[in-house]
């Protein structure tokens, strides 16, 4: 039995394999092990093996924690040169799981040391944990090791995908990266597949040759959070073992002011409307949702101290775990009592509905592919992840910031306010809301 553990925010899946004797294999588990441990407990399983397909996951690996807490044996590529106890595997090596076997398959491309793991029942491949090589509808990006390696790794990825495609067509495909991952899974795709289904439908398995594959793969790559670049070394060393649950200490308003003067950033995780109404001057809005970790890692350096502001109903453990799974543990604490405890000045950002735009300058902060798929006429475009370095390229004077639903737009507006922009507003909703409102106005003769 294979139990997928899906992280919707990072767009990744880890897997728990029931080995049939009360033991389990965990594949590509991240540091937030709550869901995996709950799944193991509900099935009466103890994690005996923890396999990682590559160093460059979108998260800190939970393998070291599983070894410390559960005595799990860590399985990983010998070429990764990990600095902690593990079984280093090379191409063709097999591990006896007690009835089932796990075979390492060298599949460089996404990273140089990448391994896929074929799950064997006797000599029959049951499925393959493909990590960041072959994924549903695509293949994972090859530009995370620097531009000088990108094309070489793309060519390696071509060969790795062909190697995986040679497995029997009924072999299940269990990738780590999926829809929503910045490692390039197409949006809206399923998270698992089969080799046969991918051979039939995956465009990258149907290109005429290696050069066409490289052109197609590299042409599909978008931007990615800069914290990705720190993960290979962090995972090679091994994430520090956590003792107990990560927690966030309470701070009074005076302590928050002092920390701000010392360079700490206030990260406000409240809703768009809550932040719009009133927030601490200089605060960055990153609403607490499944994508919180991605944007925290995109917009802050991991060494930058930060202070959380949340609503009383928001779970501090969720904030702490999302930060911990990407190694963002420089949290100095939270404003105890939330905004009701703040006794200093506040700022606000106006929300504006689609029917009130009427020629106002607009800034679209969605990803390039989203913007290209359809945007408001005349809207300028700067991706949210690029905005801290490109705030001076934003339209001068009052501007309406927009994204798909409003969360990223409010983050962008808060960044612009930090750099001195005035008159920044946020569009409620996104292009679909504007199109709907425009259509309604046309039908009513008001446009």
C-alpha cells in the first residue's frame, strides 16, 4: 500500500510505503512530518527506511529527523556526499525491504546526483519514485545548479527520462514534484501516473530528439524562490534535529519596535482585509495559507530576523512548521495579542473593486505564464518575486496592484509601501473578476 502525503503549498508529494510487517518506507519526506506521522500511526506503521531522491528538494528533508526519532535507515545517493549516517547508493544498488526491494536508478538531470527508486516485487517493477526526473506531464527543471550547468543537466534529463520510459508501461509513477511546484509541474495535473500514460501524453517524451527536448524544457522554465539555492548544502549537511514542536515566543509592542530598529522585518500573516485596514508601518503582508512558506522563502533571506503578526484564530504552530520546513528559523517571536496589542502608529492600504478602476495605472504581479495567459489592458507587469529588487520600475504615483485573487497583490503593495510608494491600492479579485464586471457593465450599457 502506497500512501501519498501531499504538500499543496509547495506542490510536492512524499510517500509512505506499507511494507506489510508493521514497518514503512518514507520517500522524500519533508521536515514537517505531522501528516506523515499521522498516516503511519493510523495504519500502525513505524518508519524503518527514509529514502531521498535528491538533495535539491523544495524543502529541508525530514530523513535526519526520522533517523533520530524512529531509528530509520536513510537511503540516498552516494554521489550526494551527505555528512550524516546513511546508506550511500549507486546505480543498480538494491535494498531488501523485507519481501519488497528498492532499486536505485541513476537519473541525473534535475540535479547531478539524482536517483529514482524502483519498487520491486520479486523482479517485477511495481512503481518508481521518480523525484524530480519524470513528473506528470513534464520533467523537473534543470537550472538550479547555475546557468553554466543548465544545458548539460537538461541533456542528462533527456536520457534519464528515456531510461524511466523503458520500464513496463503498467509501472506506477510516483513523482515528488507536482502541480504547484516551482520545479515545473504543469498546473492542474494529477500527482501520480503510469509509465504508459506518460509515454502517451507527456510532450517531453514525444519530442523528436535531444535538441528539441532541451529547447522545450528550457523554454518552459519560470522563476523560482532564491531559497532553493541554499537547499542542496543544507540537505547535504542535514537539517538540525528538532526537539519537540517549533514554537513562536510572545513579544510586547516595545520589543517589536526595538527589533524593527535592529533590522527585523514584521511579517503580517493576517487576511488581506485585515492587513488593508491597519498594519504596522513597514510590515510585509504574507497571508497564512498553503503557500506561506514559498513566499516567506522568496521574499526574505533565511538569516533575516522577523516578527510575526497574526489574528488570534490563526494557528502559530502552522506558521512555525511552514517556516521550519524551509529552514527559516530566524523568527524572533510574535506580537502577543496581535494588532489589538499594538500601541504605535498604523498604516492602511485601500482595496478597490473592478468597477472602480477607470483608467488607473495597474501593476500585475503574477508569474510570467499567468500574465501571458490573459491580463488587464495596459497593466504593467513585474513578478512578485522580482519586486523587492525592481520596486523602482513600478509605475510612479498611485497604482492598483493585482494578482489572481488578492493575496500576492497585497504582498506586493506592502513591499511598495516599504520603499516609499504612496497611493498604492489593491484590486479585490483578479482578471476574471474584472472581465465579469466589464461584461456586466457592457450588458447594462454602462461601459
